[in-house]
C-alpha cells in the first residue's frame, strides 16, 4: 500500500464521526436533549485521533515535504484548501466542545 493510502483510510475513519454529530443535531431539532456522553466521546476522538495523530502525519510530514518542492499552482491551491479545512474542522470541534460545557448544553 502506498503511504497516501493510509492517510485516505484515516480520512474515512474520521468521516464516520460526522453522522454521530448529525444524529444529535436531529435530536435537538426534534426538541430532545442531546446525548452529551456520545458527543463528548466524539469530541475526544476528533481531538485525539483526527487532530493529533492524523494531521501530525499529514501537516507535519506530507504537507511540509510538499512545501519544499516545486508544485503546480493547482496542487498548491489544493494544499492550501486542505490546510483551511483542517483549521475549520478544529474550530468546529472547539465550538462543539464549548457547547458541551456544563450549563451551556441546550435543553429542549
């Protein structure tokens, strides 16, 4: 397997957390309380695995190596977009985590 294959597998694993958050959003829309324990676990997974382990490989190794090489403008645009997406994901996880703070969990 090529090294990029491992990164792609990690992306697919991380994407499996998204439906869990969407499920809790649906609960809120229906006027039910969110499953705070589930969301706390999702935040922990995203911070531990998706933000520390995976980007460590992608940002600190792959992207750093790519920045040392001459790449086409198209590839540079893709790289910049991926970095923005990582930052947006970190922000979304931070906001979700802050929303789980005792006293801030929205009740129906």
